[in-house]
C-alpha cells in the first residue's frame, strides 16, 4: 500500500464515515480515486486533508478556484441520491475530481468548466483513469449546459447566492440539484440545499451547514451609482 492509498483510506474512515456519509458506492469511489492526481503537484501532500484545495490561483479578474473539502464533497453528492442510470451535470468541475466520483455512480456525467486550463486538465485526468462515461465541456456556469439536458442530477461545485432559473430548468421531472447557498455573493459559509423538480416546479430545502469557495459568474454585476 502506498502512502497515498493509506491517506485515502484514512480520509474515508476518519472524515467521511463519522460525518454521516453512508452511501456504499460513494465511499468506494472516494476510496479508490486518486485525489492527488487532481491537485497541483505542490499541494499533493495535502490531497487528503479535510479542506478545500486551490487548483487555480486568483487573478485580477477572478477569484481562486478550489476543490471542495472531501467531507463537503461527499455529503453534497450523497444528498443528490445519484442512481446508476442517471445523467449528471457537474457545474464548475475544475480539474475533474468531482466528475470522476460521479462517473463511478451514474451512467453519464458532463463536467462544465469555464477555465480552459482547468477544463484541459479535467479531460486529461478522466482519460487517464479510463472514465469513458464522463466528458468535459467549456462554458459559462451561470447558463448551465442545456444542450445535453435535461438532467437527473445537477451538482454545483462551489457556493452561490442563488441558483439561476435557467439552471433549475435543466432538471428533469423528479430531478435533483445540490448546491451550497450563501446569504450574499462571494461568501464561503452557507447551507447545503437540495432542489427537486416536482410537477414542473423546482423547490429547495436546506439540509446542513457547509463551506465552499464561490463559483465564478454568480455574483451580480456592481450597480452604477452617482
């Protein structure tokens, strides 16, 4: 057993199981997938700590991008109740770790990512792991990816103040969407919400406290004032 394999098992046993992650298929996916592959080389020693990891540094026009902390990632995916026959949209997939997890649970997964550098890395990671039922598309997160919808499940890989109607509209009847909603834009701490589409209407319910880095493109444009 390598050092990374031991850390992966420790992550599952000390971070996920004690925090109400009970889905057997999800635990198995996170036990086998090499999270270290999805983070910058300088951070690989931190790959299995219970914290988000920066995968793209902040720029003048954009905040840093991070993977979700493993416990938040697992609980959010578990909340979505992914079934083997499902088609999933993974919004803000970054380097593809979340997409890889979902690909082990669902029939088909599309990772949506606006940053070309991250999208390229995600596609390479999925190919290296032989996950042929998952693909990466480039695009605006706020718009979702209606072309391949509607979806059984939509997972949003970061915090947002609200979910756009155009993304909610991409859920099938009976579909689920999970997200960390915050009281205001660019905040990290909020609540994990589950939205479901029933009789054509999407309704959301808060389930647990969660922290996540903000997804880009969801903060309203600054209003002009005199």
